[in-house]
């Protein structure tokens, strides 16, 4: 049976007749768009750097990541477009504290994130247009993160990898890293998914698999 999704202008093949909720979910489906995530991340970085004058790249990454998590936890950032930077920063951390109050009692890493977050500053706070653009791009990324089409890939790694492009180049001392598109191809060829176990015989971090972005 074929189902036509008018919103996406797409025909979807289903093998059997299922309940109404299944078809409503098909209509509400958010397709993956890695390029759009990367473009939104670039825009966010440029807004924070040049409009808010936030000099520290790590602060830009932490602030954006916290805004993404806060929106996912129900902050409804679209209502905060009229706030200046300090007010938005306070709203975000309040949502995170309420959402992770129990975890913060036992997880030292969350406490460290909060400490680093509180150090974030910018030199220009009151640009309403920049604030609106920042929030729109955060919401756009958040929508993609909620897609059901991801197949176990580390979605946030796409976001962080795009930010990492702006880090100062370091000498690689002869290290050669597999390009992300090759890793993604290998992941798809081997039929990777979130519950699958894979033996990886090498040292250091698991950045190779974390680079998989579909």
C-alpha cells in the first residue's frame, strides 16, 4: 500500500494496514538533513561571535548546547526572543537546573558544565534581531534532533564537529583521520544501528564511531 505525504511531497510504501497513529506519525515525520544542521550551526557561531561578541569558541559551543537541551526540556525558546543575552542565559540555566536537579547531586560532570556555563559572557547583549536569529537556528537544529530517521548515529556530534572547524589547527604529528563521509559510508554498509555491538581494536577515544552522521 502507498501513502502520500503531501507535506513532504513524498510517496511512502507500507507493507500492511496499521492503526491511525502510525499514519499520523508518518505525516509528522521530520526527515534528516545533515547539511541544514551544519548550516544552522555555522549561522549560530557567526551570530554569537560577531553579533553578541562572544570571543571564546568553547563558550559559544557550551551556550548553544545548553540552549538546545533547554528547548528539548520544554523551555519554549521561541517565547524568549525579546530577552537580552543575560536574561536568556538565566532562563536556560534555570530550566536545566529544574530538569536535572536529581542528577546534579551525584554527577560531577553536570556541576562542571554549570560552572563553565556561568563563566560565559558577551560584549553586546541587546541586539533583538540577533537574538531572534539565534533562537530560530537553535529551534531548527532541535527539530532535526527529534527526527525518528536517525539510525543510532551520534547526532550531537554533527553539531560539535561543525563548531570544531573553527578551532586553531594543531600539528597532527603524522596522524591521519578517516574522513567523516567515509566513516558514514562504512556505517551504512555494515548495517549499523544503535543496539548493535562492534569490536574496535584501537586505542584512544571512540571518536571514529561518534563521527557517523548518516
